[in-house]
């Protein structure tokens, strides 16, 4: 590169905040032509313009993806993951890439920031960031680019936080790596954690990741992603582990950055309602291709591609909105998965919780802070053959109550009754027999099945433990259960690692059904699934309930799903029951401000769709 060209490049980089990309690859030493220098000069003028001017209508994208192709090396050759993808992100703009798992959206995002996993590599097309093609950058240049120019909030907090480092140290490292807040790092760490929705940030900064809930870990990752004030933030399912109110708070923060600082956001999600509420432009991906792209409201109102139509139909946030709109018109929506059981029709309770309290000792704390009251005088009843939703923010005590009902935790005080029988009075043998009637489906389909067991062995296990039937009878029962969850019988010889997330959750449901239970606890059973699979699982659960008359205790932070699934709702906050009632009553006339906030936080609820607006 000539001195003049180099100086010009450095000047442009300084004005734009972009690191000098000298291209340590082929052609890097070639002198710039007069035309190239003139183009760079124009680029410098454009980038040094005030953000107000950019906001007023810049036509120059911050990020431009042109015919991007990404493939992974396998034993049989290169396997394409992204095919001829095209989209742009402009300064201050938020766009959303939507699609189910395996559609290529996260792979495209990883290619942009140079973090493709394993054998993945860009095999075609260009990625232009501030006019520079970054597809052929060297490792050092990508390091310079990440953080202060392109930030990222990954999806899985457990895989992206170091378990042996305190949370504050990890946020501080992000600041130091990008030369931010020198001399004031501790104050800035606390500010970032507070902005990400973590209360008592200074104390939380001194804790380790294992001391955080899943939602709190995700908030810490968001703080790290925003630490260096990047020009472009790639948010890959940033709120998938968060309850709706915290989700709203986090996304409001990201939105404020977009408007106030000019930070662009590339938002990756499978929830079309959430995408349309937060992004001006949608990019729909399916099997590695962009099948539809355009203004968010236009796509939701008039989807053109069959795949987009399926996504719009399956999104729980949009379904909740359609159910409510139909109710206001005096119609019964066919998207309601429950039969709306009234208290008069189904008044017999199978589970009764009375005055339940659970206090935990807090390690390292002193005085009054040493005791944490996770559950505080909780009472409710689960009616036979119905679905009761236990909802609330992370830390409200939902899962603790469920664990006490399942006899996995002992209460500090209070009672749990099964058809009038106090479970605390049962001996070991009676409790063992009771467990056959109380089964559970966990949140994570990837962690709830033993990877060393075949599908047959996973489903057969409860039959073996409880000594039900001989080998032939167990084989027949497993085959029946696979039929019940719409999996082919040939799947019984496969292993969990060979199945998709939705297929694994179907296996988990089959296992829960093996002993003919009367109650199934669904602990965030669909929150880890994309919307199309989620819709299938919810339909399956509804069909099983109608056929087997099973009672569900449905634990979730997603009130959109509650609107579809639940007959009764119990709203919890900080260990206490704030409100109980039929689902329609709770949604139509919430008595508590907290409940109204939860309902208002459902993504997509205020999008003018399906109501004639």
C-alpha cells in the first residue's frame, strides 16, 4: 500500500472508528488506484458526518451481506449452511433474522464476526462492514474488530461464561480488552450490570456464574456485549432464557442504544412477534436461504412465502394476540388448546398446596441476609384433568414450589396433599409408589436424556425402575408411547444425539407417560424449542390431556403460551402468590399491577394485526 493510500485509509478509519484493515492477504501490497483513493475520500466524508445526518436518511449500509455462502467440511465433503444470503443493516437500524433451528441465521451471524465453529468457513460472497470486505481478515484484525466495533450476545450463557471467574471480572475484561473506562472500571461494571437488568449489581459482580440463575447469566452476557459500545451488536436469541418483563427491559435498553447512540442491532430470534415489535425490517431464513425480506409489519400482515406463513401462524405471541382479538369480537379461537374448564365443571382437586414456605441458607451472607425466603405462604389447587400455569419472573419461586410438590425438596412449613393425602406422612415405599403418579418434563431436551441410552432405553427406564411388565410387555409399551408422541417406531434404536431438539422433547414426554401418571409437571417444557416445534409439542400435550385426562402443572415465564394452554393461572412474585383465577379472568381483568405488567410485556401484543387497525 502506498503512503498516501495508507494515510488516507488511517484517516478514514479514525473518523469512522474502524480499525485499520491492512489485509494481510493476497493483494494487500498493491498500491491503491486514483479511483480507489477518491472512493475512500468520499467514504471518509460520509462516515465523519454527524449521526443526526445519518439518521436523517443515509443510504450507505453499516453492514452489507452480499451473496454470502458458508459451508462446513464433513467426511463426505462440504455441506452448505448458508446459501446466497443477502441483507443490509443501516446505521441506527435494528433488523431481525428469523427462522427455525437449522435455518442458518446463527451461522450467518457467526460469519460476520469471524467466529464460525469447527470446520465452517465462508466459501463465497462478501461481508462489507463500513465499506470494508471483512471476509478475508486475519486473526489479529478480527480481534481488533470485535468488541468496540462488532459486539455479540450469544445464546447459551453456560457455554460463554467462564465458571471459575467472577461475573464482574469477566465484564471488566471486556472493558480492558477494548480500552474502555480506564481508572473507573468497577463503577462501569456496576452500571453495565444494572442496565442489563441485574439488581444489586455491586454485590452480583462478586459472584460466580453458578450462583446466577439462567436468566441472570444471560443478562451478564448482555452487559459484556455492550461493554465497549459497539457500532453493531449481534444479538443471537439474547432473551430466550429471560422472563417477559426482564426481556422487555433488556430490549428497551437495546432500543435506546439504537436511537441515542446510533448502535445498529442484528437481532436473531425464532419469535416473529418479538422480531416485529423490535425490528423495522425482517429477514426470513429457511434451509440456509433468505426466502423473504422486507418491512416487519408488511411481512406479518401479508407473508408471501409458505414458510413465512407457517412462522406467523406458529408464533405464540401472535397467537395470543389473535386469541384475545377473537374474544373481543365474541368468537372462540381455534388456537385455544384447552377446553376452558370452568370451576363448576371441574371442581375436584388432585393436588392441594397449603401455606407452603421454603427458606434457604445463603452461603457467605450474615444477619438477616443469611435467610432467603424463596416460597412464602403459597396456597393453590390443581384441578383434575386441567392445566394450571404457574407464572412469574425468574426467582419468583415457581420451580421451588414444583420441586416440593415432586418431593425433591422438603418444605420449611406447609403441606402438599394428593387427593386429600398429606404427602409428608408417606413412608419411603409409599412415596416411591407415589412418584409413578407424578412425572416431570424438564426444560432442556438436550440435558434431560442420558446420551448413552438408546431412545428405547430412555423410555423403558421408569418401567424397569418400577418393575412394570416383562420384556415383551415393555417393548410393546415403548412402541405405543412412540406412537402417542408421533415418533416412528424405528426411532427406538437411535440415540438422543441423533435427534433434533423437538424429537428429544417428544421422547421426554413419552418417558413421562410410561407409568400412566395422573399429573405431569412441565417445567419450561417448550421454552428451549423454536416456534414451529413448540407449536407441535403444545398440540401434542393438549391431545394427550384430552385423551388421557392428565393434569398439568405448567411452569413458564411465557404468558403467550399460557394464553393457549392453561385453564387456571397462579401468578407469583418474590415467593408469594399475587393472584389466582381462570385464564380468561386473569387476562381480561388482572387485579394486580404486577400481573398487568406481565401481560403487557407479551411481545407483539401491541402490533396492529388481526384487529382491523
